[in-house]
């Protein structure tokens, strides 16, 4: 139903926890919170953020992504 994905090992110290890679890295870096729902409810996002923080990730690297209003075509 949801997942926390790190693009690499969180081995670098960030401001409020560990980060994977550096702000300029392309590979082996990044942190994503995923939901199977096109628009995750606030409770799910809060739970994922809390769990990521418990795991030691610096949430300051997360950027909000607007999903509201996106349309998806049916696969052929």
C-alpha cells in the first residue's frame, strides 16, 4: 500500500538525520515516500514521514509533489 525508498545507503549526515548521497549526486541518492493511491491522504503521509524519521532519515530532503488533478490513461 505504501513504501519508503532510499536511493542509496543513508551514510551522510544531514541537518536532522542521515541522507543518501549529497545534494549534487544523481546516483545513489534520494528519498521517496510512495503510496498506491494517486493522492495519499494526510494520515498516510504523516505515518510515512514519522517512520522515515524513526529510521534516521533527514526529512529536509523531501519536496512536496502535487498529484491532485493528474490524469492517467488506461493501458492498451
